[in-house]
C-alpha cells in the first residue's frame, strides 16, 4: 500500500478513516501531539496543541487544535462524526518538553508542562484515559500514527524511532 | 493586539527597523572580528502559526538555536538558527584552528548580533530593552520554535517574522536571525512609529 503522510501543523487538527494515511506532528517541543484512535472502526485523528487555554483567544479563532480545552472536544467530535465510537477511543500523547531554561517571566517557563496538565484535565473532563504517553524532558519529538493499524511512533534526535 | 491588520506602512516600518538593526549588528560584528560582515536586507513575513516551521527551513530539520528573551519596553524573543555545517563555518572563520567549542562561538556571535540589533531598536524607540544571556540548543526547528510561538501567539494565529542571513568574510552563513514580538509589544511599537511617520508628513 502506498502511504499518504499528512502533516498536522501547529494548531491544526486532522481526522481520517483511510487505511493509507499516516498522521504526523513533526518537531514537537513544548507542543503536544495528541492522538485519538478507535481500533474497532479503525478511525483516528491527531491534534497539534500549542497552548493550554483558549480563554484569551480571538473570538473568530478557527484553529480548534491550538488550545488544549478546544482540541480535545474538537478532535473527539470530529471522530464521532465520521463513525468512531467514544467508548472505543484510546488516547496517545507526546511532547510537552521544556526546550530552553530561561528565567524570563513565568510564561515560557514550563509551557510544555502546562500543556501536559491542561490536556490531561481536558481528557478527564471527557472521561478519556491516556493509553500511552511520552511527555516532558528537554528534547524535541516527532509523533506519527498509522490509521490502518493504530500504531503510534515517536522519534527524537539521536535516537531510533520507538513505538508508543 | 486583538485585531490589528498589518498595513503596508507597518511592513515598511518593520523592514526599516530590520535594516537599521542588522546594519548595526553587522558593524559591531565586523569591528570585533576585524573582518567584513554582511547581513542581508531583512525579510518581513506575516505568518500563520502552522506555516512558521516551514518558513524557517522545515519542522524536522536539525538546527543549532541560540535563544534570547527580550523584555522591558518590548517583550518577545530573539532566535538565531543555523545548521551544523554553517555553525562549523562560523567557528572556523572566527576562531580558526583554536580548539573552542562550536556552540560557545556561535552563541557569542549571536550575542553580539543581538546586542547591536536590539540596541539599535532601543535607540529608535527611545526606551530601554533588555536581553537575557543566550541559551544554546540543538534540535528540530519545530521544537526549537514552538514554545516561543506559544508565547507570542497566545491570542492571534499570526505573527510577524523578521529574518536576515549572515555573511562573514565571504562565507555565506545561511541561518535565520528571527525577532518575535509579543502581540501587545508589536502593536505598541508599530503605533509609535506610525505616529512619528504621520507627524512628519512622510510620503
């Protein structure tokens, strides 16, 4: 089968039920690559979460994947719309690193960690559990998922790709 | 800036700031190294956040990044990014055969550029701007930049990227020198220069 790689950029959200699709969140630092997958229907999706909270977002904001509190319901609803079942959905996440140690205010400090906490909080609001994750630390990651198998892989520089 | 639409005049202003800043940076670096240094005319691009890593070379490309926090009158970040080969070129050009860590040399060069660039900007806005000491790291472009994007794009989905490339002693270093300002700072700075331009009947 010829695979189709689809990049999920910062703030984007993508769902698919095509067996040839691989969803990729490339170069995650403090951002989170969030996967939801229904192994029975073989439907999956990915969001590239940049920030914890949409409270200050512009009202006409359309990037559903950008904030943890909009990405989780947004991704879930998009999956349900194309035939996934909520009780089957499993969640995989990677990212949330702290790339630089910089003492400048509190914003950039731990934006990665704040993202991880916010994503987990939004997931528990939807009563979804994380099946596996690779978060924190201080290295970048690339996360991908094969829609046909539900297998997710994570890769950092200087390290072989591993299954999550 | 809730809903500022970046005008043609704004882009001209940003271009001119970039010009003066990089001119100063080139002079400072040239004086310290005692070699000719050129910085290209800066490119100003209004970017959607999902395009930023591609604009800077590709999300998964490995780069050396030197990073500074900008605070006081303006808030934001400066990031200097080059590939490993060009980092080595800088080291060879600047330190010759001396056995000095590549990262230290790159970080010092970035420090000189940033000091001069931000110094020029501070003079232009007649105010004080502070820079943190440099932080160096090697990783994928996307992961180096996303934390900064998170901080400058917490409200809007677009940001202005000001970037230039560097030439030392005819060795072209194709890196990026990037200034990312928080929305409120960018807005204030543009208002300040807009008012000066308008008061002077600039055509």
